[in-house]
C-alpha cells in the first residue's frame, strides 16, 4: 500500500493492541468484530491500491520480452532469424517485425513501410506512417507492413524504459502536501499516545474509577486516532495522477511538479517549434503581369533549388508539391542581404527584398503596400522579377499550429489567467501570431538570456508561471519557471532531463489535460486531508463520553482510509480528450 512504514507499523500495532486489550477486559465479541473489520478493510484498501499500481505495471508490460533478430551464424556467417530475450539484443542488430507485432527495441527502419501505433509512448491514437530512416520506439505497434529495424539503444536505454524509470522515481519524490502530512503525523502521533495513556491510567488512579471502561476508551482512542487515512491521502492521489498522465503521453517528474502545475496562473510559450510548426512554408503566391501562380513558383524554385536557406527550401517544396518541373538557373549569385540573381533561358531573374528591386530602379508603388501588409501578418515577402519588370510576390511564414487557438481557449477554461509568447522574432511577426492564437501578450526580439529575465518578470507579476519550449534552447527559461514543460519528448533525452513535465508527442493539446489533471489532483488531495482530519476529530470527541466502541473506531479508521484511497484513484479516469 502507499503508506509510510512508520504509519503502517503504528496502524497494525494499534489494532493488535486493541484486540488484545478487548479480550483482556472480557469484550470478546468486540475483539472479534475489530479483527473481522480490520481484515475486511485491509482487503478493500489493498484492492483499491492495486488499481493505482496496475497502470504502472501496464507500462512495464508494454514492450515485448523477446525479440526476433537476424544475425550471421555458422562458419560462413549466413544470416539466420532467431528469437532471443531483449536483454541479449545488441546495438546494430537487425530486428524483424511482422504485421501486428510490437516493436521490441528503439531503432531506425532500414527496410519496409508501415503505420506505427505510438499510443504507448505519445498517447496519440492515430498511427504514424513511417518508412526507411524513420525512428521507432520499443512498445509501439506495427500495424500492417513488415519492417527491418536497426537497433540503436539497449533495452535499459529505450524510451519506454526511461519513461517507466522516471514515473517510478516521480512517485518517490514527496509533494508539498505529502511532506506537510508526514510532519503533522510525526507531531500528532506522540500527542495521541500520551493522551491514551492519561485516559487509561489517570481516572482509575486519581479519581478511583473502575479500570475496565477507561482501558476500553483508551484502546478505542488508539485505534481511531491512527493517522493512516491522513498519511495515505496524498500519495495515492499523486500515484494515480502521474500514472494517468503517463498513459496519456505526459511525463510528470514528481508530485511537487504535479502540485505546482495545479496552481499555475500564467503560461509562457516559446514561438518557433512550439506555437508554430518550426519550418517555413509558402503561404501566399501573388502573380503580376500575366504570370500564373505555377509559373511564378517555377521561376523562384529554379533560382533557389541549390540554396540551403530555410526560405529557399520552402519555395522549392511548394514547387515539388505541385509537381512543377524544376531546373537550376545558371550563374546563380547570392546578393548579400538582398536576395539572389540567376539566368533562366538567357534572361536574368531576381528574387529578394524590396531594397533589391529599388536598386534595380523598378517602380515599386504597386507592390510596397502589399509587401507591408504581408509583413504585418508575420510573413516574409519575397519579390520576383527581372531587370525591367515585376513578376509577383511569394510570402513565406512559419505557420501556427492549427490546434493552438483551441489549446489557448481550453487553458483559459481550465483556470489559466494569462498566456504569454516569448520569441526572438520581430514584433510584427509576434503580434500576428498572438492575434491568431488568442494569446494575451508577447515579448519579441529576445535572446535566450532575455527569455530568462522575461520569465522572472512574469513570476513577479503573476506568481506561479510555467514555460513551454522545446527543452533544448529554452532550457534556461524552463529551469527558471515554476514548471518547465518540454514538447516532443519521444526519443529526446534532453527534453526528458530538462523539463519538469514532458509532452511525449509534439502535441500541445495534452497541455490543457495536464492542467486539468493537476488541478483535479490538488482538489482531491485537499478533500482527502480535510475528510481525514474531520473524521479523526469527531471520533476522538466521541471517546470521552464513552460513545465510541472499538468496532466503530476500526470502522471509522479503516473506512476513512478506504474512502480516501478510492477518491484518489478517481484520477485514473481523467482522459486527455475530455
């Protein structure tokens, strides 16, 4: 059971003493009732705690215990398929995965294509299509195709192994309320024992009352005052919440972080790769002078096909998506800070900013307003033309994730008072993103050290504040915030190590679920502590007039323990999609 050994020992001793004491004073029926109720209550509590533990065992059972590998054997080194325990699989071995089988080890696909159900790792129910070069994780399910996978990690280093380890470690870290309960129990227990001794000995010795009734009352006090329900009230809720989060693709690294997430008032977001997709795409194609969108993209792609710049890659990808024939321009020259020049079918073409075409002496009145409008929307506008005419404008932007407005709305409903975006981008882009996302405020043109200062300022303004980032370049800001939340932790060691909470899939929709779960956990912990204390106070008050019998005392004590346990495991039922 989730109970400290000291409290558990005290609990068993109190009840054993109560049974022996009842027999010593001739209360055989009550002693038998206490023993029976104690056994039944222990059975009920063990059953309810088993439900909390089951989710952790389910995690441990996700990955197969054996793997089918292909290895060279014999004198001629012929490849042979064999099944071996996963402990014996080496890095570099080739796994053979058939349709419908679970993947036994982390690795990279070297042959075959399939849809992989990664719900065990990321909480995402929709299978991800993967082929050669794609990373796969132990415990995920190969749905349809046959795969050959090169093992990249030993069994103890797989992503699922790390998740299990971190969940188990998280359960050992005391939450603030659990630490309070333990400190309270350490003071409360000796006081109650002393009071029981006074009740048993003082009235008979000092006032001449008969021993039997006061021994009985002292034993009842020992039973009912046991702090088991109070001690178990917090850890069972913490275990259930952390387990529920892990099953839904969220890794919470300790009860302290769970409780802090439950009392957050503000959340700050990194922009690139968090609120946005992290890669620029073509958003607008505006042709001039008889050009079509396809012909404009073709000219731009021919100029940019050999460039490694992210904006150039976005244009080329747009051309490839439209199956446009792309042929590299001749004599391509980079014009530093302005754009690119190249020759296509004997004519010189340019792609770049408005300053480039101003230098070429072209009339820009018709396009400057369009360019300014696109820039105000947070987009990078590139003009395409020749030395004597303008052909059109292509705008590129790092698109905001489609789910972000919904996520921000759900966070507000969950009780987050303020949302903030922190970005190194310019103010115009930041303003456009916050307007679309529904975020309350932004701070732009920030270096990593500026983000730390911004988070500290938000802590001063709003109190408990979380920071959401990619877990690597945002590490200082994540560490400064009340709770650091990293995105896309599947397979990313840095994210798991840096953040207090990791969203295992690259999916911000799990953030409102995490906040709801944390708030529910805090609420249940407070309910459990309050209920346990009220039951104890009422029961203790009933001792002095002699209204509290031994069987009622054991019923109150163990009944409270069972009820707080059942209340705690309700957290296992909270789903990410609700």
